[in-house]
């Protein structure tokens, strides 16, 4: 009997798995071009025709720039809705702003059509340029190019658009407030994609710097050399005949004028002088580290010149600048705690940074701190949901536990917290199996109860009349 029950349960699990697989099937139609197989669903014929009208030209443009062509045809999948995309890519559920992705191993580019509805024609073409560049860079480097340089070179191949101005603003903000990432962090995909408002404009600027320093052909050399290098540092050294540390320092020195070039001017020198107007402007602009450097030199110079009263004024400004440096440090520590997925510590540091900036009367970092806090609170809420789900499992309340595990998995995925997302998904999968098993067992027990009841009635001896 036990073997029979296990057999029935196994059949039910197989049937459930088959149903889930069938539910994820998408009915694709195909439209071919010289280099692409465009796959689309009913109702997306117009979009498929539109892509077919320009995609071969973009292929020629991008591959001509690199002098390298990946294998063709390339599959271009046009998803007509987010849900079908999520079914095919469950780990993407809960992430915001996904428009497209590419997979060089599968030789495909994916576009989610509803996400492009508000884009200009040039933005849509830039999306394709971006994804094709990813494929070529992965091909040339044998998929050894790290996430940071991948995103940098993919952006470099895009044509200028209004979005570039926004990236420069984000880059300037990151430079001003000491939020730039070290180049070593670009090996960490999680850090690159968790902090895109810094990593994307920063990596674009780094690739631009390296190309301006040498040439685009040298950047192609960097990609091919990466295929036989132990990492990006080795590839940089071999390609540009300079140590990675020197290149990073030179890029930091080059960066202010790069940003200024979009503003139509050049940056002023940072050497100290006795004109407090510049120090006051640095403070007003929130450039606290630069202000400390200038005011320390100014204070020392004024003291040496016997101008003690003026030195007292600079010391007061210096205290404010140092307080600003501390506020920036707290903000960076909050960011680092968020990257380390320590949500409780992130919230604590955000509160400390807010208090420090409030004392300074500086509200410019509020949007950044709000974002840190919101992400940390979502993470803390997901932790609570996962803990509650575990308690509900012990009470055999599987449907309620599964709902909480699903919510936690979506939140962790959106936050880029892969370890906890996997934990939540494992719990959800376990609960799905338990619910299927429990439902089957209850069904069998119910049928068995009916059979036993009928058997008892049938086998019960007739009572003697009295």
C-alpha cells in the first residue's frame, strides 16, 4: 500500500511539473533577415517588421567598428509582455527597468517590447547597439571580460542621446561626494548591477579615457588580450603598457575635465590660496574634501603670516568642511553596508548620515540616502517575511508560508541579494512539493476512506431479527 501511495504521488508531481512547463510555452512566429531570426508573438507583427527594417544595418555598423562578426543568424526575441519574459527568466522577476539582455552563449538578444514604448527611435537602436556590443566583447574576450568593462564598452558604442547628459550628472555627483567605485569592484557583477547610477556612467568614462589615451583599436586589443589573461589587471598592463594603479590614478585626474567638457568649460585648479571665496564655494557645493585640503593650507599660511584673526575664520570653515567629510564618510559606509546586504547596519548609518547633513544644512544627499534606506527597508522586510515563512512551515501552514517566501524572493532578487534570494526560492520550491504531496495524500486518504466505508457496509453481517 505504501509503495502504491508513493507511486501515485510521483505521478502527481510529474503531472504538476509538466503543467508548469506547458504554462511557460510561448507561441513564436519567425521573421528572418540577413543576419537575424526575429521571433515574436501574435500581435507583435508591426514591431517585428520595424526591427527587421534596421537591425541588419546596426549589425553592419557595430561589427564593422570591431572588425569582428559573431556567428549568424542571431536570434532576436521580442517579448510582448513582462510576464512571459519572467516565466522564461524567473530570476528577473521583481527587478525594475529591464529593457533587454543578450546571451552570447545562446547567440541571442532579448527585447521586452512594453519597456521600449516610451523610448525614442534612437534609444531603441542604442539598445540593440549595446546588446550586440556585449555579444562581441564576450566573443573576443572568450567571456573573460568583467562586468564593469563590459558595460563601459557597450555604452561607448551607443550614439549620443539626452540620456548621456543624465549620466554625466550622475558621474559628477558620484565624483563630488566620493562615491566612485574602485576599478577592482568591476569584477563583482553584483556590485556593478546593484549600483548602476554610479557604475554605468563611471565605466563609460573609464572606457572613454582609455580610448582617448590610446585608440579604439587598442581597446579591441584589450578585449582579445583579456581572453588569455589572468584578469583585467593583467590585460590592462599588457595592452596599455602601464600599471592598472597608474591608469586608475590618471583617470581620476582626467575625470574633472571630462565632466567639464560637457559643461562647456574647464575645471579650476585645486591648489590652496588665501581667497576664502573659493573655499566658501567648495563648501556651498558640498565638495568637503577639497575644502578641507584648501582650508588647512590657508589656515597654516595665515598663521605663518601673522594673520591670526583671518586664520580663526578659516578654522571655523575648516570645522564645517571636516563635518562634511564625516557626513560623506557615513554615506559611503551606508552604501558599503547595503552592498554587503547588511540591511540593519545600512539603516543605522543612513540615519547617522542624515543627522550629519542636517546639521550642515545640506539636503543634496537626501535622494541618495532615501534610496539607500528604501532598499535596506525592503531587505529588512524580506528578512522578516522569510523568518515568518519558516515559522509557518513548522505549523504546516504551507500556502501562507509560500506566499511570504515568494514575496521575499522577489524582494531579494530586486535588491541583487542572490544568496538570500536562492534561500527564499529553495523554500518556495520545497513548499510547492509539500503542497503537491499533501494534496495528493489527502485525495488518496479521502478515496481510501470512502472505499473502507463501503467495504464495511458490504461486509457487515446481517443482524438477526429479535
